[in-house]
C-alpha cells in the first residue's frame, strides 16, 4: 500500500490561522484547481463526513471521508468511508516554528486493483504526492495573502 508524506514550505502565518484554513475544506474548490467539490454531509463536535470530487492526473475520483479535528494538537485525521479507492486515510499536522507554520500531510492509500498494483502504485504515489504538494502550496498562498 502506498504511503505519501509531504511537508509544506514554511508558511508566514500563525498556526491557528493555517489550521483554520485546512479545516474549511468546503472552500478548497475556490482556490485548489484539482479539488472540484467538497460537501459536508454530516457535522458533529470536532468531526465531519465530507463528500469529495477531485482530479488526480486528469482522472476524476469521488469519495466520502470522515474528518476528525483536534484543535488542541492541532491535527486533522481523515479516513475513507466509501469511494473509488479501497483505502484512503491520513492526517494533517501543523507545527509552529516561531512566527511561521509547517504543515505535514500524509496519505495512506490502496487502489484496490491487486493484479496491477505493482504497475499502478508507483505512478499513483507520484500523482498523490503532486496533489498533496499542490494543496499545501495553495494553503500557503491563501494564508500569506491574508484572506
């Protein structure tokens, strides 16, 4: 099963602000071109169930995930409930470094096509890494723009 971990460049913004931007997943499509839609289906104390439509190297993927928010750490954990992948889970972590913040995004996933996994997994891993890096760059740009 492929595992991807991507760390942002230092973000010139307070950790609480960066965390709040990452928690506002419904706004992602407005500034992340590969995220087509995010809809909150259920909301509870420190958790949501969200429905996503996103592009990965031009291919559309759809899924529902449960997002758990820990504002004290801060951390966001997510895991697949249903969708186009067999497994999709990970976390966002936020580390304050003086007046800057670093975000680490991890993704542990499985395509669910065992016969061709050896062929597809390396390609998928690179595509997921690129998408994660794009998401972190978009959050950095938004945080530093003062939105």
